[in-house]
C-alpha cells in the first residue's frame, strides 16, 4: 500500500486561499458543471432536499446550489481543517 503524499493541511501545494482559483483553472468547464448540476438538482430534487457534499473544499458547490434554492439543506464534509477554517466565513457557518 502506497503512502498518500498529498496532505492539504500539512503539505499543501498551494495556499488554502488560492484553492478557489486553482480549482477553476485545473478543471475545464468547472463553471458549466456547476450550472448543469444546479439545473439537474432543480429538476429532480424536492424543495426539502438535504444534500451531502463530500469533499466540500472551498464550498463552491454549496454556495452555487444554495443561491438557487434557499430551502435546500446541505451537509458538507472535508478532511482538511484548513479548508473548514477558510470555508466557514464564506458560507456564514
């Protein structure tokens, strides 16, 4: 079994505050994906949906979806303590 050398808290390859920029630069069509995800969720989910976001990272998905549908509830999980410290003020947690 190989050791995971990437640890966002102990050995990040970028500052936590740059995560939002880096994710958009490294994933082609990221904004389009968020738009499509929002459209699909509006079509298939009920008004009282509770959405689990695994790897909540910078909170982009939660932010985009919550702006569209204020009655949805979200639970975000991420193993990075630094991400949570940065994310909480962004989402008013």
